[in-house]
């Protein structure tokens, strides 16, 4: 999902400006694929309203903090969508390698960090747009957001951080394995366990104890806990800061690992 059009990068010393330049290139490649955009937008809608209606009576079990399952589900769908889209960032990196585009950019003065992190930034922008759409659809479906605008912003930030974590790790994976089948296999293996070993669909109090303990170490669940806590009428800021801080720390590690992996690839070509 990347363009093969390789234009000389602008002669800028500012790494952030170069990253934005490369990000624009990534965004243009996505806009040229309307089918991909449609699938990206339709899939969360299916999750939102299919599961919202299928499990709407489950709130009667208690522990959800709301009488509307849709209220509980919306943050889960936002984070799940961020996870699902970011895990495939490595496929774009692999495509750049196979087409030789990445190697040609290595002959330009563009920042190496910009080359590696542009699709992570692009993914963050896509996640933001996706989050806004899901929140609007949830509102139209009857969801309530008692935490107000501030809570929604924190949920979006949590989704972006989660996307950064898995987008950067996916980039590193693409650099290491350099095989589509390996990326597809690893992503398929991880996606469902990460989703169902979290509070995406079920309140923690209704989960078996062993699942709750595993969820405590699941980055996807960190984002959900931080987002739901911020969106509550009376936010638990210790949970917001604790889980959000853990996501931020993991995102920094993931970006560092991605950059290091890219430098190793650069030495090999």
C-alpha cells in the first residue's frame, strides 16, 4: 500500500519536516486505493453494530459500569481497530523493500528516521480519522460519552499510542523476516488472543481470573482501561495515567527498536 513514485526528498535538515514529507507520500498512496479505505471504514461498523446488538443484554450481568452495552463497546472497537490496522504496517515496509523503493531513498539525504517512521505517523493519522468516525457512529447508535470531549481525546491518544506500538513493531518485523507469509502468520496468531484476552467485549469482573491476570499485561487492554476510565463521568485518573504511561513507554521502545532494525537493514544493502 505504498507508492512506487520516488521523488527526491527536499533538502531539509529538520527530521520532523522530512518525516512529514514521507508521511504525505504514504497518505497519497492510501488515497489512491479507495477499496482499502472502504474496507478500513466498514469493518469497525460491522464490529460495532453486530456485536453491539448480539451482546446488548450482557450488561445485565453487571460489572460494565453502564446500562448500555454500546457505551461499553465503543472504546473497545476504537482500540481494536487501531490494533488491526497497525499490525500490517510491516507489509508496507516489505513492499518498499521488494520494489526497491526503500533502497533508492537510501541514496537521498532524507533522514533515516523519517524513512522508517513515516508509515507509523501515517497510521496515527488514519487511526485518528477512524476513531472520529467510530465515535460519531456510536453516538448516532445511542452511545453516551459522559467524560465529555476530554475523555474522547484521551481515548484517541490511547488508540494512537497503541497503533504506534504495533505499527513500529510490525515495521521491525518486516525488516527482520522479509517474508509476507511470516508477517501474515504472526499477525493472525496474535490478533485474536490479544483481542479476547482483553476487556474488549466483556467486563473484567465477568472474565475468568486467569484471563484477567493475562489482560493486565496486554497493551490492548491498557488502552481500553485508560480510554474507558477517561470517558467515565467520574474518571479514575490513576488508571488513565498508569495505563497511558505504560503505553507511552512501550511506544518509545517500539520506535527505538524499529529504528535500530532499519539501521541494521541499511548496513546489509
